[in-house]
């Protein structure tokens, strides 16, 4: 599969952002046991939300750095991993953080972790689909016409634009969190 770029993009999304996706997708669910406490304290929710995003980005940075030795398989692999990394932190992270504001399922971390699917719903699975499919779908027209690196450049550019618009995007996610935080808290209590 090393010459099937669409597949490599799919894998690149997974290896440079899989752990980030897991964290951000359940960002509020992990704190479901004490989400009411978070709401009653004088916590700046904008900073709280930004911290969630930055932790996810740091995890993705770590995963990307670990994948740099894959250049051994070819420079195109490094280019793909770089493009998918930028896409993950500049596009996917926001989508998943926004979708996390719709999570109302309690997650009890004191229970065993093996085959423990509490707090996980269909929405969590569906939220990850765009993360894996969007970069591949963006790349396909470029790959068909032999403009592979231009396709990677577009994927990278979308990620960079997302990073440059971080404040605006986070403001929209914050507004959604403000509207939904009590609905989320009620769901976490059940």
C-alpha cells in the first residue's frame, strides 16, 4: 500500500491524530463525574475550552514527532503525515470539540477500562468519520489528475487556516458550550 496515497492519508490521519481524536471526542465525558462542580466554580470556560484543545494538539504533536522516522519509507510518507497532522490540529480538532459539546453520556472512570463502553454513543463514532474521510475526499480529485503534492498542499492549507482562525472558531464552540452546558450536566448526572 505504500504507493496508494489515499490509503496513506487515511493512515496518516489515524497515526498523527488518533489519540487526539479519542481525547477531544470525550473531552467533557471524562469529567462527567464532577462536571457540576466545574460549572459552579469560577472557572473561565473560554480558558477551559482552550486548554482542552491545546492538550489535544499537544498529544497530536507528540504523535507526529514519533512518526517522523517513517520518512525511511519515502519522503512522500513524511509529506502525507505532515499534511494530515496539520489537518488534524487545524480542522478535525475543532469539529470534534464542537461535537463533544453534544455529549451527554456519563463516563465513570473508576470502573474497569477493558471493554467499558459507557459514555460512548453513536454520535461519538459518527463524529470521527469526517476526520478520516474529509482529507481522503479532498485528495482524490488531485490524485486522479496526478497532482498529489498539490492535494497535500490543500489539505495542509486547510489545517493552517484553521489554526490561524483559532480564536474565532473557539468562540463559536464556546457559545455552543454555553448553550449546552446545563443539558450536558443533566445528562452526566444520569
